[in-house]
């Protein structure tokens, strides 16, 4: 039969009609598709690499340095959020806050453990939500790192301490201290001049002190500070008794007390199961009623503010030491 011309790339090709033409056309189309896909892939990869394939390690490092420098020179396009929590801020908001003088970072350590029949296992973390915010805002030059919610709570096997109860989660002591050191190192690298460790659980105190010591030895200067004053609950009870005239009665035998309950209520009454306790006629702890929600929260705010004021004073003192 007569040859049928096919034009491709400006060239005229000929195929016979019939089955031979169909077969040849299929082969040709497959070749075209492969060529197009190969070319597109090569183009995309080259674009993504930005030509890095021909660059030396030194040139790549310099390009990265320039790119980061340009990013840091960019102005923030929107108004900053009014928050002291690093995790709630954009990286530009953190950058600008540090540049504006917020060069102190507070690292709070809490825990997840059994706290009796009424309090959530994250008791200490809820306390720190209100405490760190208050401390940072009163200092005026500080931001709060994300709360370290997992801490040493006892051994795993055999189980001990809080690990004897469902819901508790425990870190090994060395793991906890390494986490604190890595967090402190991260904060220092971003320009924070002082890293403050505070903890709301007794099992956290030694680890925070060890981490601060290790960081300062590594840096050759004192920039990490463990502030034990935050955990002085005996001072909080003294304030409550002497200044507010509130005294606990007989201990109910729970890992719970009036101070911690009312402070948690400031953050969220649900964390102490307020309504459920009210419904069950169990809205009290150690002889003190929490039935009046508003009054209980008001007292909790005073107790929390006492802890904030005490801690801020201690932080200023440690930062002023030579």
C-alpha cells in the first residue's frame, strides 16, 4: 500500500499503512513519552539542587549561609502574637523577641504520674502552664520553652514509685538530664543568654541541677540556672496559713492537697474533676471545701502569684551573680 508520511521534529518519516504502521506508531509514541519524562525529571532535579552538583562543599556552605542571612534580614509580614510560649510563636516572632531583649528562656519540668482519684496525671504540667506564663510576663525579658512533660517517675522493671500506678510515664534519669541539656543547648544557640530550669515535682530537682552544671561546664560560663525556689511548697503553705488564714485539716491520704488543687483550677477546673466531685459530694480536699468554684479559683490565683513572685525574685538574684 502507499506510504503515509508522519512529521516529527521537523523531519518527515514514512510508515506503511495497516498493522505495520500501527505497531511502529506505538513504538514511536512510547519513545516520545520516555524522552519527555526523562527530560522533565532531569529539569526538576536540577532545579531542586540549584546547581549544587557542580559546587564544592565550601561553596554549598556559603550558599546556605547567604540564604539564612537573607531569611534573618526579612521583615515579619504580620503583627506578632502576644504570647510568651516559644511553641506558639513563629520563628520570626521568636527572632524578633530575642532581638528586642527577651533573652531569658524558662524551661519548666512537670510529669505524668498518679495523683489520687481526682487530679489528672498531668497535674504538674497544668500548674506550669500558669506559672511559667506569669513568671515570663513579670520578668518582661523572658520566653517559655515547651514544658518538659515526661520526667523520672520510678523504675520500669521492676516497677517502682509512680510507675506502680496506671498512666504514669517515666524517663530514666540519664535520659531526662540529656533532654534538658539538649533543650538548653538549643536555646543558647538561638541567642538566649540565660536558661532557667524550674520544676514542679520533687523527682525533677536533682536532674535539673545536674543539667545546669553540665551546661555551664561545657560553655565555660554560667548561663544555665536551676532555681529551686519554685518548688518550695512549704513556703506556699506558710503563706496560705499566715497570710490567707487557710489551714488544711486531716490529710485524706491522696497525692493531692488544697494548694495544688486550687492552682490547677486556675488553669482548668476540669483537671481536678470539679463537677464530678460536686455531683458526688466529694468537693473537698484535706478538710477544705472547693464547692465555691469562684472562691477556690481566686485563692488559687493568690497562691500561684505567690509562687510567681518568689521565683521571679530568685531568678533575678541568680542572674545578677558574677
